[in-house]
C-alpha cells in the first residue's frame, strides 16, 4: 500500500464513523421520534435506498475517467446536506413530510453509493499493480469495521445524554474532518485498465455470468439489511435492553477480529464458491435464530454468526465479479447497485413486512428461499464463466 492508500483509508475511517453515528438510529428516529409506524419504516427506507443507489449508479457510470477523487469529495458534501436535513427535522417536527423524508434518505443513500464506488475505485487506482486486491479489500473492511464499532457507541451515548439533534450534528462534523486527508493525496496515476476508451455502461450486465453473479449478490444482501430492521425489531420485541448498541458493537468487534485473522492467516483464498455459500448460510442461520433470542448474550452470539456472513460473502463476491476484463469502475458500480441498492432495498422492505406478519413459519420459509436463490444463481454464474473461458484465475473453481 502507498501513502495515498493510507490517506484514503483515514478519510474512509472518519466517514464511516460519521455514517455509523447516524444510520443505525435512522429507523428508531423515524419510528419513535417522528411517529411513523414500524411496518412502514422498512418500506420507506427501502424506497429511499433504491432511489438513491439508482441515481448513484447512473452518476458513476456517466462520470469521466480519472474523477474518482472528485466523486469521493462530492459524496462527503451530499452526506452533510442529507444529514443536515435530518438535523432540521429533529429541531422542528412540523417540517416532517414523508416525501421530504424519502428525499433526504435517498440523498444519503446516493452519497453512500458514490462513496462506495469512488472510495474503492480510488483505492485500487493508488494500489501498485503487483499487490493483492483481496488484502486491500480486507484492510478496507477492517477499517470500516473499527469505525462501525465506534460509531454506534458514540451515537448511543450522544442520544442518551442529549438527543437526535446533537447526534446528527456530530455526524456532520466527522464528515467535514473526513475531507481533510483527501487534500493530501497525490494526483491519480495513469492506468490503461482504468483510463481506456472503453465506455462505462450498464450494458456490461449483458454478460450472463456477471448478471447472475449480481443477482446472487442481491439475494445475499437481503440478509445484510436485517441488521438494521429484522434483528433490531425482534430484539426490541423480546425486551432486550440496549439491543441497538449491542448489535452494532458486537458486529464491529467480530468484523475487526475476522479482518485481522483474514489478513494474517487466510489472505488470497481459493474455492470462493464454498466460502461464499457457507458465509451466506451463517447469515441465514442468524436471521432464523433471532426470533428465539431473549438475552443480550444470546443476541451477541447471533450477531457474531451474522458478522461472519457479512465479512466473507460481500468481498469475495466483489472479487469474483472483478476477476474479468470488464471495466473496473463499471463492475464496482453495477455490482454495488444490485447488492447495496436492489438487495438492501428489498431487504429493508421484506424485513419490516415479515416482522409485521408475526408468523414464524412464513418468515422462516421466506429466509430459506432467499438463501437458496443466492446459492443457485452463483452456481449457474460460475458454470457459465468457466464454460466461456472468462475465469482469469483458478481461485473461483
């Protein structure tokens, strides 16, 4: 890693603290502070995520090459604007309008979409060609996980001592600080893979193996959304005090531990399909088990299981999708759309809906179906990619 990679990591760290001070409490803010019914919260947030990430996808694909640093800076600006709107709502609930709320969350998710695409693309731009991208992705996950641990704890403290206004204000300050390290980074290096004349386009989805990979990822990311909805709602229903900070702090500690183990002992593994399928199964198991959780200790065990799926599956899926000669920013942007947008949007809506049914049989059947689809689609993608000679390395066999 270069000095520039380190500076971008610092900026990502501060940005993630800003996100996790704010976003884990968004559902409770909407439901308990603004008075919107819980069953509607998932749909509202899901619509916002979808709108925001579609906008981010189109914006990223139409951005000229060599603009990743500018995109990262722009995402920080939109974070500040969107959270500033929430700050205003917390001060004066008379201005709360559903359309405005959807707009602000959509803008926030638009910022996240640009942030995700640009920050990872920027890191890969600065990474020397001979270095391992999986190690870089693991370090990014590690830094984000540490930030994700600090964020909810700081957020919970601010919320308990002060209120939502101060919570949003602290998030804004952190995003302002996150911009400073970017000022110290150097001009982007030239790279034929990134700066080629290949047009960035959603048309890369015509590659069937890639399309199936993205769809598989979207089914897995339905599980990823449940840490914000289903797990929180179930824990609150079961009367577990301090469920939100416990969930996100445990999640962060587990992700940090997994990150350290991954970098030190595992590294660039092979047999990705087995790892991805197993990781998604852990996510499924956690979501199924949370219904019967009645203590903070049992909740912690469930979150650790969930965290294994969250750490392993997404980055191996992205590595699988990137193992091709397709334009890298297009791959990251389109893959993020299907996972962080489509998958998370459906996940938020589905989590809130299934929770409202209060029917264990239907809930379990739905979650098992989601898992089966994620595995079957990835299996088909791998078969097509291998049959057409699109595998660059043998680590996905």
